[in-house]
């Protein structure tokens, strides 16, 4: 971001939106955002504060505006896909969890107490491990996914002006 104008991201050309800029800390116009493509940096900024006003200045503003709109659409589709995959993953992982719980109960009823208890507990742990990925996405990661989706929607509306 340009320190003289907070909220203004100055790009050499629109390609810096989607490719990591070829700027090192030795360059005079190096800025902290140069470690990732500018579009991803904007998503991070907007995810941190969706109400922030960000302006992109680049010589090819029309191309940048169109690229940001397409990128925002791709991010939105990616988020929908991730949530859909998590929901669908609940079916097979839930079935495996149910199977391990049933097998755990069966193992608990065998004759050798310490051995059956160990097998029973191991089966429950295996069931939870299998079920963990979709639960993590829908339970805790959902806030990160939704925040990224909100930021991607705001990304399409970022003000882009000629430099």
C-alpha cells in the first residue's frame, strides 16, 4: 500500500494482481504486499476488515478491473465447492464412524477385558479421525471460509483507477 495514500495499492501493471511481483526489498518501490500476488493480498486485507476501502492504481485499469471480477467469481465458486465437498464427505465418513462405533461395542463384549477395551477404544478413535476433516471444515474452518467468501465478493467491487 502506498504510505502517502493509505488504502491505495500501486501496481506497475495488472499482472501484479495475479503473479508475485518482481520486486525485492532492495527496490525503491518494494512494499510489504509484494510477497504474494496483489489480488491475494487484497483478499487478506478485506478478510481482516470487509469495510475497508481499498483502491488499486495501475496503468491498465480496465484489464485489472475485469481480472479482479473474474478472480472474485473463481474464489466464490471455490468456497461453494469446499463447503459442498465437506457436506458430501459427511456421508461416507459418518458411515465409517457408525461402523467403528458398532465394532467397538462388539469388541467391548469379548472375553479378554484389557484387550477388548483397547480394541474398542482404538476403533472409536479411528472413527473420530475419519470423521474429523468434514467436521473441521463445517465446525471451525467455516468461519475462515465464509470470511474469505465475503472478502472475494468485496474484491469484485474494489475501486480500480489508472495510475
